């Protein structure tokens, strides 16, 4: 059988989900705590923009005519999730880059300005820095669209595993948010987040322990949400949709994608992390670095989920 | 006055004349194939195979049926490929749905969107490797029909199963044929393509129900519920945002409200 | 074919047995479908497998390969028992009423034999098969058909044993299925209805092949279908010009057209040949004209009355099929009798029976010339994958040949229709047309004979080869021309030297005409194309169809003399009126005093009611009647015998196998030899056949990428039940073995093939296409590794269609 979309698309879907999901949770946490965690959206964007750029490169590589990729931006066809998605991706990257530039420009002390080329550049940008607030909101909306559109794109097709299945966008969104949170926790716990913050002129503050604890609880809840949606997705295809749908989900449950699905998506991506997280919340850290383990596994699980759904969906 | 193709599958003998004529006219190379337990080859349509015959064996009691389906682009009035194409490369030209080969970027979305698996951007090379290019499919031989000729497959068909003409004429002929089949004992004979997806331009006289041939009974337009799908995604984000985060972070908010601890 | 392709639209029923028209003659389906649409005609397919033809048929009945005579006999018995035969036709147009010698005994009396069998010579003394005659030589008849010695009663008696039960037991065809077929087709016995029988290799490629065809002729005579629109006995010829090749006598036993090759013992001189070969009645009384005109064509001015028109230069045979036919020939190659071989567009390594034997035989040749368009397993037999070239002594010459599109020529369809085709492409490289190549060889042979002499050099040097490779010139010779000016008694010019003869009625036996093929005579002469233009007859493309019966008299040239349906006297009743208006083809016009209609009458134009022979439509027979009773080597009535390799004993008699067929036994017991298998070793019946996508022995199709893509390799079709027994799934590879060899192919497990129940015993059948070899883009095992080295009792056409194998899953 011929697969039109292969590993490039699998990785792209994963990266887009992680990037968008990370900013989504970061922005939410910052807003809910009324701006107590300003560095979270920053870190999320510092990570997210490169991920999105790499993802976009993979998208172009996947094309049959790579040099024609610019055709995508000659029009917006709202009815086509791919057209909408291309623009969302472009705008998200642009907004992200602008926000990073603005944050960076704010990191210079007033007196440092005009002393070097870089600081000269920063001085030009800095006056616009007050736009960061509105840009963050725009980025949030774009992030929601970004994590939603990939699932919408697949469900607006006629492949039995995807076509018309309303729970597929829900599944991809749940997974994106879960993996986005996992990335943030991983980055913060390893101190890499502080490093990023410092690099871009932040205070390099530690995130308080109770915030980290809350993030851990949130990760657990998000994992359960994803599991519930996944079960719903499977049940829908297996029992309540067409014969073709049942055959399609069979590819994941017992067919060529079963190892990726049960091993990668379920065990590695959901069950083991949930067990680890549950244990650590009870105060019983089962392994040294179990947070590192559980977040990494969640991230991997997101990759396996995209692989199972994208590749498996082309096998029927 | 749109033209359509009528394919009388009760008269098709699966000879593959259409398959080879299409290859010859469109200069499409052959794929490397092996017999996988059927006369059918290649096993699927691809970027270089735009029409082929699908062979299905059906057993009913002690009767065997060998059903042949001449696959290819249906040139749907409501074309899913056209709807999802992000660059607008796929457009209706009269009744023909055509891919602008200079504009297509080969993204492959139309491939997934087609309810009939009729368009492809990847093909296997004769050496056995794979190549990705622009999306390609049956064009109804628009280069021939716009010059007063019949599509290559129609011209070649030795049994007269394929015909080409004004769509309403084709429908009338098809219905007559269905009536004759029903009178001859084929109770489930039907005409496929009259109303599906706003009307298909590849019409079939089938001796058995569409699913027996592997055709979808009620083909679905790819973006028929795209608004609902966006809503599903966004709502999930909303629910995930509202419930877990609010629950988890409400202690911090409470603290904040009490004015304790938080610095700005 | 007695009829034409386009005539098929006039049929009320099609009985397809031993053919697969949807598969191998797909264009014919459009004509068949016209009959189904317009007149509700039924398509009946009788075949071991549910084929592509069966998929569109109204009635399908399975039949075990090799049991056709049991089926046809059952059908004849059904027709006779239920009085469904066309009585007026049978009484008047067939030899049903003729009395046979009282000494005649049939298979019902003699347990499978007929009277006169000599076990030592394995042949019949046919004296007791003769008609009873009065003292003046008139044949005795009983037109009430009651006399126990009349053909009709003998026929009834012979086929009484072929009951419906017997058909079920021998053929494995369920009773109700058989009755469905019989009822549908026997309905065409009604005077206003006609049905056509379409057959091909599935009937001919058996040791009883001739008798299979005899059955079809007999059924059509009983039902009154031959010589009428939508009727006839219609062979679907296996190649686009095999009809042409048999017309031009590319077979050892005939010279053009359908005259016997002189036999050294029987025909020592021209007079003896003409005496023995010319019958006393029927159109063949003119044979001397045809033969002498042929000799004049070949030796021109050098052939004169005084030298017997160079009859002595004609090569003579000294034996029959057991000496010269294909299998015999390969034995002669194998034992060194034949030292060299010139192969033109043929592929014995793939198409020959017992192909391993035949490939090995080729290695014994001193030299081989192969004229081909593409590499085949024959052109490269000396470097096949399992052959060491250094061990081959044969000197092989490859002459690249132009293919059909790269030269002009004529081809003849199954319906005897000769159509001219122009050259439309240039041959590649050094390739040339066959005529050009033969001319080059002739010129060189001539030069060598002139220079060096040899045995009977005059036979070559005196040949009238003035045409060289000039196509038009050759066609004029085939058409026939006047060798000198000829006038009639009144001094009117009848023919001018060099001018073409109008047709074969002008040919003479005094040397004043030359004609390369009398049945084609008239084909190269300008004729009206229906639109007022005079065009060379076989080049015409006029589309008018007076009568609308599909005769299309202005398109091409249908031999003889553009007759479209032969024996068409039968299309009118015994008073000269058509049997029905919608199938009126020719009829007697009392006013004009002649036959008229939409076809050239296959009858004397002015012979009217009351004239002698008015009801003798079968003009090629001396007695003028269609022969229900007709002498062939194994009997005057077809009798069921099992194939050489059969899974069951013959239920009709204790004669298991056709008693007149020669069985070869060279190297029996060796790996490569004339081996015969038994059913305990090889319990499964196997047949070979063709697929739409490939062509004969493959040369023309296996190198084409689009065809190789559609049908890349050979396969074995087997039933679900057999697959289960052998642990084989669809798409698995299997090894098929017979007493002669083994092949490995992919298995197509399908419900379209079912096991047979033969008298309570389950017998499996499988089948394989035979186009393939190691050469080509589409390639694989050669099915003919499995087939036996045995052939029909009259023609030795090999028994490719029914033999025994075993099947196992490939490791």
C-alpha cells in the first residue's frame, strides 16, 4: 500500500501539538494566577517557535513540489483546514518571533541601549514592547487554533480512521495540551527553563514548588482526560460507526499499528506516566528522576499517537 | 449540457482495455506488480494509474458472482478534493474536476479527502521505489473530448460497457439498463451516481448493490462537517482549560485573592 | 466459422463451450450483447471455471475438463428424446434418412468400439460404415426416419446411453444445471429460432478434439441452425490470422486451399492424384481445376500439360499425423531425423506440449533459424537459465522480423473475412517482413542451386517467383490470373493473358489459369464498395448492410466469393422460402428464376424447386447433405473416451482411451520423456488456458510494460476446498507437478473453481495460463512443462486441456 503522508508529517503533527500546547498551558497558568508566572509563556514561546519552524520545514519537505510551497499563501480558503492551518502556522510563527524580539528588547537595561549594534536594534524595538500583552492574547487564540486544526484536517477527509470522527480533533487537542504541559514541566525541572529565562534577560527565578506541584496534578488530570477521549474515540469507531470504521480501528488495536498503539500510545504514553505521576503526588517518588521519566514518556506518547493515527489511517 | 461517462458493469468483462488505453494516452509508465492472488493489478490507483478494474468475487448460496468495477475519478459536482485543496489548484472546468499541474504543490490532502480513492500524488516506480509528485487522476481525457474525440477508455472498450454523452441521456440509458437487469432477475440492480455528492459524472449501472463493488453507499463530502470538527477541537481546549486548570490552580487564586504571598 | 462475427447479433441463444470470448475475443461481446439487448438472447457458458465470460452469462454450467462428448451426447439425447430437433431441416438437409450398411455396429453394441476395428493397426476398416446404395449407385433413404439402419435411428441408439444421470456422473455437471442449459439451447430447434455454438481450444485441444467438433456440428444440424443467420458452428480462432495460415495450408497434410498433400504411395502421378482425390459429386468435382491452377501459379510457364504441370516437383508425404504432425516432428528432431529447423514467429519452448522434452529436442538440431520480433524462450533456448550454452551444438540464426504493423498484408478473421492492412510503422533496425526475408533466402538458394546443382535443382530453379517480394504481385497470383488469352466457342474473349480471374468459377484445368489459392480467388479484384467506388475487394471498407443482418457485403472479402454465411441454402426451407422473415437471408425468386437475398448464395444460383439437388445445401459433400453420420478415424459418431490422463474410469464403455491415438514412449521413466501419469500419483485434473492480457506464447505481450503491469506472472486457479486441503491461502506460492515436470506459481484461491463429484467421487480441477517463460517483463513458469505428449486421433492437436497434476504448497 502507498502511504502519502509519512514520518515528516508524523513529526510535524507532534511538534505543532507540543508547541501550541505548551503556550496554551503556560498562558493559562499565567492568567489564572494573574500574571504570577510571566516566565512561563516566555519559556513556552522560546521553545515553541523553533519547534514550529522545524515543523514547517518538515511540511515543506513532505510536499511533492517543495519550491511551490509559497502557493499556500496566495489565498485563504476557509473551507480547507489545510489552507486555514497554513496561515495559522505562519501567523503563529510570526507573532512568536515578534514576541521573542520584544521580550528580548525589554531585557536591556535603559542605560545599555545605544552602546552596540544589538542594543541599538533593541532600542528601536523596545517602544513596541507594550504590545506584548495583546500579542500574548493573539498568540493564545492562535495556539488554540494550531492544536485544533491538525485534528480537524484529518477529520475533514474520507479515510475511515479519521473522516467525520468528531472525537479526533478532541483527541489531538487533549494530547497537545498534555504533551505541552509535559514539555514545560520537563524544562522547568531540569533547570533548562531558568537558563532560557536568563538568556533572554529574565530574572531566572525558580518556579515555586507549589506551582510545580500544581503542574504535576494538572499533568495527571490531563493524562486522564486524554485517556478518556482516546477510549471514546476507539469505542466510537469500533461500535457506533461504519464497518469501514471498525476495520480502520482494527489496524491500531490488532493490525500493523498495534505495537505502536499498545506499546507506544497506551503503555509508554499514558499508563506508565499516570502511574508515576500518581505515585509522586502521593509523596512516593518511585524512581529518582521519575518526573523526568514521566514527562519524557508523555512526550514520546504524543509522537506515537500521531504515528498510529496518521500512518494507521492510510492503511485502510 | 454537461457530458458524463456511463459504465455498465453488467457488460464489463474486466478486460483492462480501459486501463491500458488510459496509460497509453496519458503516457503513464507501468508500475512494478506481482500477482497477489487476483487478476487485479495494480492493486490501487496511484499517481500513474488513473483507471483500473477492481475484481470482487461474491458468493451467494451456491452462486458465484465476479463483479468488475472500473475505478477512476468521479468528477463529483461537490468535489471533496476541490474543497480541501489549500492552493486552489483543483478546480471545476465545466463538469470536469481538473488539477492544475503547474500550481499543485503535492501536499496530498486531496488524496485523503477523496471518497473514492481516485486521486494520488505518490506512485511506485518501475524499479520498485516510490516517488512523490503533484496530484494526478483521471481527467476524462479533456484533451480528447475538447477536440471532439471520446475519452481513450470509452473508445477502446470492446464490449460497449463504457459510453460517453450528455449526462441526462446517460442517466436515461442507465435507468433503462437497470430496468432490464431487474426484469432479468437482478433485483438489486441500480444506477449509481445520479444524486450522490450533487451528482457524479461517472455513472455506473450496477448489477448488485454498491457495497458489493466496494463503492460507498452514501459517499461523504470531506468537509461536510468541518465546522462541527473545529468546534469539537476548540471546545475540548475550552473544557480542558476551564476544568483542570481552574481546579488545580484555584488554591493559588484563592491565596492571591486573600492578598497573601504573591508578589507582582 | 460457418458464419461471421457480426452475424452473432442475430442469434437467439449462444452456447459457449470450450471458449472464453469475454477473455480472449473481447470485441465479440459487443455483437453478443446486441443480440441480448435486441432479442433477449441467452448467453450460456459451459466451462470448468467460472470465467470472465461466465461472469456476464445468463446460464453457467460447470464441466470437468475432458468430458465434453458426454455433455454433447447428453444434449443430443435430450433433443432427440424430447423431439426438439428441426424436423424439416433434418429430413431434407442432413443424412439422417440415409441407410447405413447392415453390417454396421456402434459403440452401444460393441462396448465402446465400432465395427471394423483392427487392434494391430489401431485403426478401423470403414467398409461397414458405408451408405447402402442401389444398383445405380443412388443412396437408399427412409424419409420417415424409422428404418433401424437409417442414420437417425442409429444416432438415437448411440446416444441413448447418454442420459442426464450419465452427464452428471461423467461431467460433474449437476442435473438441474444441465437441464437448464439443454432447455435453453434446444429451444433454438424451433424453425424460426437459431442458436450459435462458439468454441475454441477448449474443444479442440483434446485427444478427442475432432469428435468434440463433430458433436457441435451434429447438434447444429439437429437443431437446424447451420447455414442460417445467428446459427452455425463457429470456431473462435486463436490468433488474428490463424485462419489465413490454415487457408494457405501451413500444415503438412494440405496444400492451398484444403487439398490433400500428395502422398508418395497413393498419388504416384497427377492422374492418380486427381482420380483418387476428386469426388463424384459436390463442388469438389472441380478439384482438378484448383490443383492445376495452383501448379501453374508455382511453376508458371514451366508447368505444362506434357509434364503434368510439374506435379512431380511437389514434395510428397509418406505418412500421416503419426509421422509429420507437431509431436511426431519433435520426436523426429529428438532422434536426429530432422537436422535443421526454420521457425517463423513461433515459440515451441513455451507453446509446445511436454515443453521440457521439446526444449531438449531443440538442442539436438544442427542448425536453427528463428525469425522473430522479440526475444523468446525459443530464440534463446540455448541460454535458458537451466541450460549451459557451451553444451549446445546448435548453430542458431536470429532473423529479426517486422511485426504485423510494420508491413502491409492481409489477415483473415474467424469469419473467413479477408481484410487488407497497410503498413503503418517502420520496422526497427535490420528487421524485415517475412516475405522479404523469404525472398532473400529464395534468391540465395537459387544462386546456390545454379552454381552447385544438387538433388532436383529444377524444382527450385523453375519456380515461378517473378513476383519477388512485391506484395501486389503476390496477391494477384493468389487471386488467380489468365496465363494466356482465352476465347469461348463464339470467339468472345473470356480472359486476357495476365488479367486477374474474377473468381474461382473461371479456373480451368488446362493450364490457362494460375491461382495460388482458389478459395481466395476474387479477393484482389476491384469490387463495388457500396458507395459506387471500385476498390480492391479485400481493401473495401464500405459500411452499407442491405438487410441489416450484419452481412456487410461491402467490407473486405469473405471467402469463398464474398459469401458471408456458408451453407446458406439452409436459411430457406425445402420450398425455397425463408424459415422466418426476421432471418431471411436468401430465398428463391420464382419470377426471376434465381436465388436472391442479402448474401451470395452458397448454391447454384438458378437451381429451382423440382431441380435435382434443390435440397442439397451442403455442396462440399458428394451427397450434398450435412453429415450426422460421418467417418473419422475413431468412428462415425462421437463416443466418449477419457483423456490420456484421467482421474476416473470411462463410465460409457470399457474403452478407457481413444483407441486410434498413438501413444509415444520415448524415454519413459526418465526425468525428461514421454511420461504418463496415473491418478494415484496425480489425482487433480488440470487445464491450461489464456488470459486477456497476454498473447499466445508471450512474445508479443510479455515485453509490454502495461500488460506486464496488469498481469505480471502465471498463476494456478484452485478451489477454496482444494486450498484448504493443501493448507494454501490466496496469494501463496504452490508447486504444481505432473509426470513430465514441475512448476512453481502463485495460487489464486477462488470460489469460481469448484470440485467435481464424479459418480460419487470428489475430483478437484485446477488451471493455469500458459503464456509465460523466463523471458519478458511478465514472466514465470511455463505451464507446458506439465502437459502430455499426446494428441487428437485425426489431427494430433495436443491434449493441453485435460491432464493430471498434483499441487503442494511451496516451501
